[in-house]
C-alpha cells in the first residue's frame, strides 16, 4: 500500500498555534478528490485556522503533524507553491489590493497555476518573476475568463475594478469563487463563504461552487450554519471543537446539528 | 516569509561605460577660468559670458542648503564641468561616434524614435550629440534645438525668456547651472500647433566624476500642445557624479504642456534640479515626475498659475532603494484668481531607502476662488525604510478650496499572503502591490513609458535582471 495517493489530501495529527495560543490540537482528516466535506463547529473551534494553516498563512506556527498532497508535505512549501500544486482557499476576509484590477490579477494567477510546481525542478523552474514568464496571451485568457464570469454572473465592470477594493461583502465572496473557477484547483477550501451573503447572493455562489464540483476536485466547506449545506450538499460532515475533529458523519449530521445545536455533542454550554 | 526578503543588491542595467575619445575635456574643478573656457569654446557673446561669471559668484556666495538631503559629501573641485564628446551634433545616428551610438542603441533610443517619437535630442556628457525633429513638425514651425543653436539661430524668441522663469540667483544649484550650463533643449511650439507624439530628450553621463548641467526652455505658444519626455542614465562608479539641470517652461494662453521625466541615474549621481513653469490664461501645465535612480534627488517641479483659468498638475512617483534618498514633491503658486491645481505624490521606500515628500502650496493675496488638492501616499516595504512628509501650505486668501490628504502604509502580511495563495511568488506579490500603489500616476503616462516605469520598478523589486 502506498502511503499516499495523488487523489487525496491527508491531514495527520496537525497542531498549530498563533503566538502562545494553541489552536489546532491534533487534527486528522482525509479528503479524496471528488468529495465535498463540510467542516462545522462553534466559533473559535479552529475551523478558519485549519484553512489558513493548509494554505500556509505565516501568522500561524505549525508545531506538529503533516499535510500530505501529491506525495509532498505541503507544510514545507511557501503558499505560492501550494497554490501552484492546486490548493485553493476562498478567504473569509480577502485582502484588497488597490490599483490592481481583478482581470489583471486573475491572468497572473492563472499563469502561475498553469506553470504548476514540480519539486524535482526546484531551483531551475521559473520562479514566477514576471519578466521570465511568457504568460497566456490576453485574448486567449479572455475567453477562459468569460465562461467563468458567466457562471458567476459578473460583468466586465466587475473585473475591471481594483481587487476587493471597496467591494461589498457579497462582491468579495463572488470574486473569491470567480478566482476558484479560473484557477481550477484540485483541492479547495471555502472558509465561511456563506457569511455576509443574502439569499440571492448565496444561491449564485453556491451554484458556482456546484458547477465546479467534479471528480477532479476535493473540497472542504467551512460553515457555521447548516444553511449553506442546503445548496452545497456535502458527502461527509465533520464537527470541530477546541482544535480537534470530534465527530464525523454524513449530511444527516448537519441537519441534526441544525436542530439540536452543538451542545449535545460537546457536552457543555456554548456562549457566543 | 522573512520581514524584508527583497533586501538584495540591486542590479542596474545601464551601469556600463564606454572609452573616452573626446574632443575636449576640461580639467577638474570650478572657477572663473573654467567658466570662461566653456564660454570661449562655445564662442558666446560677452553678455552671456558675463551672465555665467555673475552666476558663478552667486553660487560661491550662497550657502549649501541645510534641508532636504545630505549634500556634505559633494566635492565641487573634484568634478569635470565640461566635456565635449564630438565635434557636432548629428542629425542621423550614423553621424554619431560609434561608441556613443552604441550606448544609445543599448538604451533603446533610436528604436523608440522610429516607433513613437516626433523628435529626439540625445545628450552625452556636456553636449547634444544627436538631434532630429520630424519634418512635418519642422514644417509647422516647431523648433527643437540645443541652447547653443537657440542663441545662434533663434535669439529673438529664446533670449527674452532665457533665465527669466528661474533667475540664476534663485537657489545655489540654479546659480551653478547658470554658470556652467551646456546642452539641453530649446523648444518652441507655434500658435495652434498640437504635437500629438512626444518629443524626447535623453541625458547620458559616461565619464567618472562628471558634472552634467543641461538647460531646457520650452515655450508653448497660444493654444498649442506638446508632450516632452526626458530620460537619463549613467554608469555606476564608486565616485560621485553631479547632475544639476534648470528647466523653464512658459505655457501661453490656452496651451498645454506635459513634461514627463523617467529619472534613472545610477546610484552614485547627485540629482539636484530646478524646474519651474508659468501657466497663463486657461493654460495647463502638467509635470509627471518619476524618480527611480540617483543617490540623492532634490527636485520639486513647480507651476506658477499666472492668470485666471490656469491649471497645474504635478504627479510624482519616487522609489528609494538601499542607499538612496528621494527628496521629491512639487510646488504650486496660485498668483491669479480662478486657478486650480492638483498634486499627487506616491513614494515607495525599500531596504534602507528614504523618500520624502516636500511640497509647497501657495495662494497669493489677490488670488481668491482657487481650488487645490494635494494627496501624498507613502508605501514602506521594510522596517528600515523611511518616509517623511513636509507639506508647506501658505494661504493668503479667504475664498479658497484646499484639500490635503496624506497616508503612510506598509505592505501587509495579509496582502502578501493573499496574493501568494494564488500562486504569485513573494517578489511578484510585492511588485504587484507596488505597481497597484503607483497606478493612479502610471495610468497618466503614455503606455511605452508606463511600461518602462513598471519594468524599472520590477527590477528594483526583484534585484535581478531577466
């Protein structure tokens, strides 16, 4: 038996902290391609931290464990290499970059993703410096982009705006899913993509996500509420609490949580 | 991610030098004999020689500025004040001595000229070595020559304005320039003539310990338009060079002048320049000032709004890397009522680089109904970099609308992580953030030069040449 397969992302005994505070305390989770997992749990249980640690946010220090993807412990890689391997995080609070249009940014990101990451060519591979990168011709990229724009129901005005600069909450989420659609990740994490969305925006975003689901992509959908899962049906549902996954089940588990809250599971009163 | 991953040695693509096969090279140092020698070589009339000597006295008398950057290391006696590289300026590149032509080819000037320029003046050391204006512009009466030619052939229009916008005794460095000036441009755009493609001047220093002191005068007659672009580079030496120019511009009623500078001196050049324009009724003056190179730049392009309806605009981008100090900004003086102005300054400091915004907004008594807006933003890329803002505002009228905004920001970990999470390398992410930061100014520059500006910044950011 191989220790890993190219078709899954494996998280083993993952511990991480921010400053002196341990947030992840031994997370174990495997997501296969083609599967959609939901990660639920009360606020402060470590869901967003897990998402950020998988992507490589330098704010968090990993103290133990590994995350295996395509035979690599991706915890050793910088975030850009993880992205080029096919990992994607739809941020809960994406940063804004004034002066850089969504379209220009997407083209650069698309080229980087296409370039990929091959550890055996470390050091000789183009490092992503723009002068060395040939890049997709704008007209070719434009066609790819148009299809994704239609899917997410965004117009030309939207992609010529500066990235997340002055975007409403809903627009930011839509931009995140647009990026996901363009970059075609193999493993996607959606961090509270439903928060701050009204029902119409939620529907558009969920439709977008559903359209991207397929045998080539595994995803981890982080949400506090069952609501999103009415639109994006998960194959597997996990509950996280105090930095560990304490329960795993099928989509019935989400419905149960909706009905009863988290208290029956964790055996204590939650104050939020 | 380290705190400052881009603190690498910057490579400078234009740091090469060529052998000196010069027609004439003065001895080092500055005194009345040198000034007389320059004047004699140029066969100048007595009044002009007197003007130079008088200016030198002003220079000696004036104290060094004690503000701005550190000027204490400049040794004025260790500089060559005049080098004549060739017998005369060519009007085809084949007339230009081989190694000089080679230099300008490396700088891409002949190619740019073929593609998108209406005229080119190329200066090497102290003299313009190539000069050409497109025939159709010449036929419309456009004049684009060096000052020596202007005195000889166009004295009637040149002399009445020469040194009137910036008198020799304006400041220590305008006095220095007035004493030893050589090369530069005189441009005259006749009434109603619109020059739709840019005219470009390029300034190259080649010799070590060189001083370059060109002088430019632009007169845009009524309802005319011109866009003048200047670029500059020099070899990298361990000793310092000095560039001190004077640029005077007259924008007559209804005319518009845009003056774009992409300053990319090597990091051993002191760049101490005085630039001033006067804009008359309904005229517009725009300075687009990009400062990437030099050891120390002190330059504050100025617009004097002389008559109602005049508009002034100053867009400034400064990039200070290791060992550099960019003391840049702009000055606007509202002399007349119903005038308006905008200053936008964007500065970036990297490594231990230092950038300062120094600006003056003045509304004189008798100039009500004035509108002005000043915005200066600074971006810091490292903990060791520094930025300062010195906004001087003097308002002597009641009925004015003046806005001033300033911001200082650091490239956030959050922004970097976000861009990197989409596959951009760290240096690419930095570059993208910086390019976005200067976008409001870059979009005002013609595409070719905006591309050049972005490319220069990219080189500064990555510390390598692709």
